């Protein structure tokens, strides 16, 4: 049975599709999707479906009406990402799940280093289109970015891709995650999120007996 719709606006951010020629760039589109989901969830007057549920639809053609009915959401945000060493092209569109009509859509063609500005603009366009009431504190939390160092952010996203890959839940995979996170921390020592994941690599190492220490 479909879930009942919450009183406040509700949205699911579907995994953005990697349109780059290199399929290995998928870590970037997935990371972008998760970051947008996290930022939207900071608004108390917006109901946001968790990334775990959203990623069950990755690579599976589904009607927006079916997704909205199954998860009890009124709106879907979807898009595509094309990343090159210098440029970033993102298409994003907000869809009414009941009608299938577009509420808002935008195309971005930016320098790669402007990815954070693009994320913030997408967030602002969505909350404006949905008339979400936003407090000053919520606005401040969303505008505060963990890092402005693109290479540090890229290493962080690569680490998450390996960390959540079931096929790389190995001693070697754990070491690969740690190497990316240590690179991120070296590039920006004030970027806190890699430190959190880095601590987990030691927990996982202990739990699996991958270290003699």
C-alpha cells in the first residue's frame, strides 16, 4: 500500500546519472546526489527520503508516479552529471510526482571548482519552488561548506565509493579508502568529514582482524 503523504512538502533525490565518458566517474555523480540529499534534509519544513531508499531506484527505469506513490512523496529531483578534468555540466529537474510535470529545471555548465556553488543553487531553487519556510539557522547550516578544496572533496567522494562497495569490503579495500581519506586530510586539514570516515576504517580493521596490532 502506498505511504500517506506528509503534511509538509516531500521529496526524493534520485541518483544523478553519470553522463561522463568514463564510467569510473560514477563516484562523483553518486556523491553529488548524497550531498544534495543531506543539504535538503537540513530544512525542518521539508520531508526528504533517505539516500538508501533513493539508491534502490538507481539504474532502474521507473515512472515518477509509481515512485511517488510507493514512497509517499510529492516531488522528485533528478538529473545528469558530466565531469571532465576542467568542466562540470549538470542538468537538474524538479518533477511533480502526481502529474509528471516539471516544476523547475536548470542546466549548469561551470568550471569544475564551482561544484559547491552549483549544489547550493540547486538547493535554493528547490526550496524556493516548493515554498519551504527556511529559518536563518537552517540557511546558515546549508551555506557552510566543509571544504573549498576540490581535490580534497574528490578524494573524499572516491573514499565513499570504495567504502560502500560490497565487493571491496576487504583488507585491501579498507586500505584504499584510508589512502583517499588521508589525502583529503592532507589537502585540507580543516575538512572534518574525512576524519570521521577515517576513524571508521580503523574500527572496521579491528572488527575484521585485518591488523596484527
